[in-house]
C-alpha cells in the first residue's frame, strides 16, 4: 500500500478516536451533543479531516473500498462550503452509525 494512503488512513483513525474521546465520560446523548457547541465544532472538524483523507484516498486508488466514503466526503464538503446547512441530525448519524464501521474498515486496511 502507498505510504500516502497509509498516512491518510491513520489520519482517519486518529480523527475517529478523537471524536470518540469527546464522549468517553458520558453516554452518547444527542441532546447533550446538540447543546455543546465546542464538541459540535470539534466533531465537525474531525469529520472534515476524515472526509478530506477519504477524498484523497479515492483519488489515489479507486480499488480501496470503504463503506459510505462518498457520503462522508459529501458531508465534509457541506460542512466546509455550506456551514449554515449542516444538520446536527446528519452529524449525529455519522457518529452513531458510520464511524464504528469506518473504524473497523480502516483498522482492517492497516492490519491492526
């Protein structure tokens, strides 16, 4: 595997782990997330990082299959370019439904 791709995969993994660290001390509750502006912005920034890394990976090697990669890249673009239309529900759905799967897939690709 290309060294750049490995670096981007590690960037994704680190961003996922950072997002998870925001919820370590408490259960994941949508209302708490929705009312915590700092956590929301930090999560959004990490999703931007994940989306950018996925975009670069897809451009470099289309054979690497990662679930929902296109949707995550699209969400990244929406956060960056249409920040006023970012839905807390969409971001929360990524946190709850997509990040656990993404983490497993990235760890598998890295052989961890």
